[in-house]
C-alpha cells in the first residue's frame, strides 16, 4: 500500500487556455496510506479522469503523481502496481468464477496453494463460494460485477485498489450488502481504496474521506460530518444533503444583515460590514421560532410533506415573484404548520455558514 500525492492538472486537448479546456483543474492533494476515499460528483466533473491519473491509465498534461515520495508520473498501472475495477465488469466468460478470481495472481506467478487460499477467502467475502466452479458466461450481471470486484481485491501486494462506479448494474439491496462488504474488507486488509461514485449515500457510507468534485475541481476533501456541517463551497452545501442547504442572498447594513425586506441582528460585526454575501443553512437546522425572535424570518408555508421520519416544510419569504424559499426538516414531535400558515423560521445559529463568491468565509 502507498501514500499517493498528486500535484497536477489535466487537459485532454492540446494548448488548454480557459478553465473549460481542463478535465481536471490544478489540484494538489494526498491519499493517505490505508485510507478509504470516495470521489463524488455529477457526471462529467472529472472523477474517472482523476482515478485514471492515479492509476496511470492517463498521464497528466502537467504536474506529477508520486507514490510514497517516488515519482511515478510516467509509469503504467502495472508498474505502479494498481488494481482497478471498472464500471462495466471485465471478466473472462469462458473461465469459471474461480479461474477468473485467480487470474491476477496466476499472472504474477503466485504459488498454486496460495492462489487457492486467496480465491477461497475472496469468494467467501463476496458470498460466491457455491459458484466457484460455474462458468462466468452463464451468470447474471450482478454476479459478474461481483467477480470483477473480487479480481480487484484478490491481490494483497497492490499499492491501491481503485473502483470506478463498480456497483452500477447491481440491484439496491445487494448494492447495500456489497458496500458493507467493501467497508469490512477495507477494515480487514487496510488497503488504500479510492471509490468513484455520483451517489452521496454510497460515498458517505463507504469512505472516511470524500473528495467532492464539480466541473474539473475538487472543491472539498472531508469527512461526512465536515461536508455536512461546514461545506467549504456552496456546491458542496447543495450537493450533499437531502434536500441540500438553503441559500439566501444577504447584505451587511453596518449593524445588521438584510435578507429580502427583513433586517436581522448580525451574528458578528465582521459580517455586518460585508456588502454582499450568501447565508447558508441546512434544512435540519432551520427552526420554527416565536414571532419576532432574533435570527428568524417571517415566511408563509407553501408545502408540507410527510417523509415518514420527518416533515419537509417549504416556506416563502415575502410575496415578491422571486421571493426566496426555505426548506425545513421538522421532527414528528413538533406542531407541523399547514400550507398557507404564517410562520417564523430561525436561520441564524451556530450551524449557519456564510459564503462569499461561493466560498465559505472563515
Ligand atoms: N478520453 C477523453 N478525451 C477527451 N475528453 C475526455 C476524455 N475522457 C473524458 N473527457 C472529458 O473530460 C471531462 C471529465 O470526464 P470524466 O469522464 O473524468 O467525468 P466523470 O466525472 O467520470 O463522469 P461520469 O460520472 O459521467 O463517468 C468531461 O468533460 C469529458 O467529456
Ligand atoms: Mg466516470
């Protein structure tokens, strides 16, 4: 296993000039030895590009990749000793499950008894022990994907195991099981794992550190709770959470902060001095408040949905056509307001974040 350091950028086209020409904008980050990471972001944000730069399938158009301090920028995935699992299973249909799992080991001359042991162990972890002698050709898509996962995990001597959306063709229940398995495998084998997904639940349950990406930029690397509590960029606030963070345009008035037609006491003098900024508050932290409470805004409820374990209440601040909307997650123990009700919603509190130019202010 290895610690992986990146200091690079990548453009697939020659002579990149504008930001849009880069699949990956200049990025400096490290994957710690033995860490479990997820690369999370919408389609086209650069997840596969980043993964392929780590493995060596793609060479960065500028900068370098190093493993344990050694420059590997020009080395192939084989030379870097990487196991990579792709979105669509790469397996040999004419071989049995056992032969498929053994392939990466046989290729490297591992002794037969050791191969048997490893294949048995991996098959057991993936609940495939009963299928070892079946030909891969006859198996369902999810079983093939499990073989593909197994082939990524069978070697013990790799620098890192990389997964590119490896569970896409698997049904939700099995997906959940496999994700738990992967987490367990990580725990047992202490592998450096990097896992690409566009599903936040998958990323947040699997990884210790999540790299959130948008349009070629890694905007934040953090734990689930860091991404939830202190999103460093409005994209993270919006992308993480269900639903995402509420954002309200605000301006400092010298002694207060103004949101729409309302002025609230400023949480800090520094904020009151900033002309324009954005207030961000997660629906979990928007509270029903008494009329006129400090840090609360008057609003009218436009929707109240019972989600089962909580209510999702949507309210509009003011009557203007473009009046801002706030969403609040309210517990079942509270008096849930009805559509049309006038309410006061607390938006300024310890969990509120403030942004300028999309970036969190310290
Ligand atoms: N081989 C390539 N040649 C040219 N452009 C590419 C190539 N591969 C990817 N791109 C472009 O680079 C950008 C990032 O693509 P990438 O495949 O890394 O995104 P992704 O986050 O993995 O997306 P998805 O979730 O759809 O797999 C996109 O604009 C894509 O069109
Ligand atoms: Mg991809």
